[in-house]
């Protein structure tokens, strides 16, 4: 009985036409301080699966200074961590429409970096990613055309699709 139900669901799905629509959305971004012409370094911090950018960024608070701006960008896929209520978490991507989600977050993060670098033209850019955020950070280093000083990968590895491009030509610290 279960097999028949699954088979029918698959057949129904084959009858549908799928079209992806671009929609405008918003993303939460947190800053340790204002970015300005005297900012020497911008550290873009990308959280792991189920984390939120503000909580993740606060882990770096002992390092906050006037010349270094820590920026916590949040994944745009938010969800309840336990069922349908309670604490929220965020994710950079899911398995559904994975390629589109990757493209979306790369465009979002690239636009964010462009905006930050316009405010602090001489600032060095460091990208730090934790867990799922490390894969996101690695892809961003290949996608974004600006100058990145260093990539810091925490509790993860560089994804295979990034390694195959052979495009990461900056120092990488793996923690």
C-alpha cells in the first residue's frame, strides 16, 4: 500500500510544470560597529546550520575594535529548531533547489561585500565560516571578484565543487 501511494505521488509530480520565480526578500546582517573610511579590516562571519547571525557574532565580541568591523550575515532560510514553535535557526541552503539557493546567497553576500568595501575602500577583507557557513564562505571566495585577504574555515572542509574549480588563490586557515 505504501509503495502504491509513493508511486502515485511521483506520477502526480511528473505532471506538474515547475518554474522558479525570483522574489525580493530581506536578510539580517549584524555589525560590531559602523563601517567607515578608517576601518582597516572587515571580517565577514558566516554561521553554521541552525545558528543565528547575532548570536554567532557575539562569540567574537572580545575581538571587537574600532578599526576592525565584524559583520555577521545570516542565512536566508530560517526555521523552527524544534517543531513549529520556539527558537529559530537559519541555514544557508537546503537540498531542495540547492543550486538556486547557493546562487541566491552568493549574490546576497557579494552585494553585501561590495557595499562594505565602498564604505571602507582600503579595508582588508577576511571571511570566516563555521560548519555550513564554511562551505558558504569557500564558495563566496570563488564567486566574489573583490580582493579577499584570507579565508578561515572552522569545523568543516572546503566543498568538493570549490576544490574542483581550483580558484581559491588566497591563504586558507583551517581550524
